[in-house]
């Protein structure tokens, strides 16, 4: 029986707009943004901040060095945050309904520039707990991140469903014994998830 439902954020709860973010980073001087920013697994400085290896201040400083010019922090924050849209109301309503019968958590590869944004902080009220890679010093699909989440939340893997838009991340979860569902960015996955929970 599934008692716990764990959601990724980008591509599941909120829709991702990769090209928009890449273009915005390029417009402020990060000319190789298309090489560094990926829908599932960033590279270089972008994965370093999500892994918690560097903080937001260090990211901004080193990104300016990488671009060869001073980039205002506000411009960097705006470029980062342009990667996602606000969550659709129907998904938030679904989370509220699901919490009546299940423990509902989020596990996301993410960074403080996104997670400390007021628009994203409003999501905390829809989850029993939010697990973020930069705080855990580990990114999906590393099995350690799932095991840390399960232990912290006192959740059994065979009673837990993990929903993500990356097959690699789902593979990591399956290795730890979780049930999984592959969501597609921009699609309505509610009926499929309810079938899995029935």
C-alpha cells in the first residue's frame, strides 16, 4: 500500500522552460549557457550550486568570472527563476486533497536562488516536508539522497511513490526500492497517479 507520495518540483509541480532560461543567461553574458543548463542534470557551476558545493554568493561571483564581466546578482536571479512558471492551481488543489490520505513530500535537485524565491516558498504549505539537494549535499540520481529522505521521513520504500520527469532519477529511486512514475513536463498526471494509488 502506498502511504507516501514524493514529487519532484521542476517538470512535475511546476513546468520547466529550459530555452527561456538559457536565452536569458546568454543575454546577460553566459554565452555557453546551453552547455551548462540541462532539463535534468546541469553542469559546471550550475550543478555545483545544486549539490551544495557553493552557495548563492559564490555562484554569482564565479558566474561573473566565467562570463568575463560583472553580472548583477538581480540579473542572475531573474535568469535562474525564468526556468519555471508558477504552479497551476489544479496541481496545488490535488496536493491538498492528497495530503488528506497520504504523506506528501517534495524531493528536488535545486538551488537557493530558486528555493528562497517568494513564489516558490509558498509551496511549503502543500507538503509535509521538502527535501532539497543543495541542503542535502547530494543530487538525484545518487541513491544516497533517496535513502536520506526515507530515513528522515521515517518512510518505507515499498510504501512510497516517487514522481519525477527524469528517467535517470527514477532509476535511482527504484534502486532504493521506491515505486516510481515518469511525469512529462506540462502534462496533467493526476489520473495516472490516482490509478497507481488505488
